[in-house]
């Protein structure tokens, strides 16, 4: 995203590059990426617009409305009234978009942080939100959605989406590991291996070919948004990955699925390597050494995930694993 371009302050109501840095959702570029992610936006559209029987005459809260796209889907699906809230300056554009599309009487937009802002309606029938981050939980605003649920959702109200599932598998990734990690062993003949240790601990967000996956996937964590608590977002899950062929393992791979279980014909999408591209891609965790694995053998382990104590938008992820009854390796990763 080019926020330093000469046009930024001239065309966006006096915002400077420093303002865009502080307010990462203010620039249209990030919304362009999300709107153009047709798996993401199309799934929300299908979940909302194919279920007018759920929206007809209902009050809807759009948590983190951005440009207002989900609010407009809800209004089109027959909602009586929609309130969209966002703390980013992008909401100034949303106001114009809502107006330009004739929804000014159906959609009320509120600028502010959900946790600190008074809403014009106290109880809603439905909450809609697109809160997911990389590795599902990185920089995610799920905390905010759970707050919104506890404060504003009527008993028995619906949440779109209402389920999220995080998965883990192991991959063969020799070439890319060479380029991203082992590169630091020899940089123009110099030993840069101190950076290799840092690079390894930083999960990589990238697309991975399905052919690289060498084990069955394993569910790490299931989140039911109707019942989840904030404490559930700090977790430690055991995993068992069974190899589907003889190969070498260079990394673990994580992705998530999202579903709208409350819809009549269930809508869901996956961000996995078997599914169509999304801007979330997948998340790669390189292992310090290569694991040789035979068809049917398992890698057993435990993944622990917690918000960082000093900055709760960062994630501390520990993966401890061993093959068969071999020795255990444990790696502390950090997403920031
Ligand atoms: N719903 C839009 C935008 C999703 S991005 C769409 O689907 O295209 C998430 C949005 O949530 C961002 O615009 C961000 O500014 C907003 N947001 C994040 N945390 C928030 C909070 N605590 N209160 C209000 N808005 C928040």
C-alpha cells in the first residue's frame, strides 16, 4: 500500500502519511484488497442476501463496517435498520457510499471504537462482522465482536459468521525454505546466520500449493462465536499429523475455515491450500531441521497460542513436536 504518494494529502481530506500509518484502515487500498477478495466478500453476500427470511424486519449491527459493504447487503436483505460502526476514517467514505446508494434512511453509521462508543440502538437481532486476521487471530478483532455480542445482541440473536476453525498440516517446502531461511547462512560469502534464527521464528504468510501438503490436516481450534469467551483465544491444542506419503517436512502450515451455520443453506469458505485464493493466504511455520517422514507415520505435538503480554495485537505461538517416539523439538514463534 502506497500511503506516501503525493496524492494522499491532497485528495483525502487532509490526511498525511503519518495519519495513514496510525490509522491502517483509513486508506482505500486495504479495503480494495478485501472487497476484491471475492471468496471473502462473496461468501458474506451469499450468507446475508440468500437469507432474507432471517433479515426481514430485523435490527443489524455491523462491527467494523469499513466501507459499509456488509451493512448494504443487510439492508438489501430486508433489515429494518442497520447500524455500522468503525473507528477508522474510512467511515467518512462509507457515509458517502451509503448516501450514494440510497440507504441513508436504513443505515446509521457511527464513528468510534465499539468498546467506547454509545450506539443509537441498544439491542440488535443480528451482528455481522468481518474480523478475521492472518492465522485467524493475528490482529484480529474477535475480542471486539465478543464484546459486541455480550453488550448488544438480543438473547437468541444471530452472529454472521458464527463458526471458525483453525487447521494445521505439515508441508514439504525445500526450495522456499532455502530462499527464505537458509539464505542467511551465506550472504555474498558472509555469515548472516543470526538473522536466520529470527526469520525462522516469524511465521510467513504466503500461498502454498496443495501438492506440498504431506500429511492429513488436523483441527487445532474451533470457535463457536455464539458461546466463545475472550479467554478461549489463549489456548493450547494437541495435534497429530499423519503422513500421506514418504517425504521430507520443512514446515507446519496453518489455515482457517469460516461458516455461517445459522443460514438456511449453509454458507462457508476455506482459506486452505485446497481452496480458492483469499487475501489471508496460509501461514507457514518453518521447523529448525528437516523431518523425514514415511507414509502412515505421525508427527505429534502441541500448539500454544496467546496474545503477547506487552502488545496484545501480537501473537506468541509455540509449537512443540516429535516424530513417533523421537525427541521433542520446541519452537517459539511470534507474529507481529
Ligand atoms: N466490514 C468491512 C471492513 C472489514 S475490516 C468489510 O467487510 O469490507 C475491519 C474493520 O474493523 C476496519 O475498518 C477497522 O477500522 C474496524 N475496527 C477494528 N476494530 C474496531 C473496533 N474496536 N471498533 C470499531 N471498528 C473497529
